[in-house]
C-alpha cells in the first residue's frame, strides 16, 4: 500500500538529506569510543581531528592515511 518516496534528482536538498542518512558524522570523542578502530587509529585521530568538527568514517580514514603517509599538518 505504501511506497518509498524516491528522491527527486533535481532537488539537491533531498539528495543532501539522503547522503546524511547514509554517511553519518561523528565527533572526535565518538571516534575515541569506537570499537571499530584500533588503539593506534584512535590515537592518530585524537591528534589530527578538531574538537568542534564532525567527520564521516570515510573522512576519518582519510586523515589516518594522510598521517601514516607523513602528510599530516
């Protein structure tokens, strides 16, 4: 009886809402409590992430890679 409403490809607001649902953002403190990250990854994120910002898991992994490659600032 009910059908899932498909996002309107012409409406960027709908697309952005769907992205936020599939790519949630987390705070630095939430990454520190994560069970999915190793102790070393948590330590790296503690050093490179900003307190007031939120990050997707993909963004956090990119920060870890950059740090491991010596590209961290």
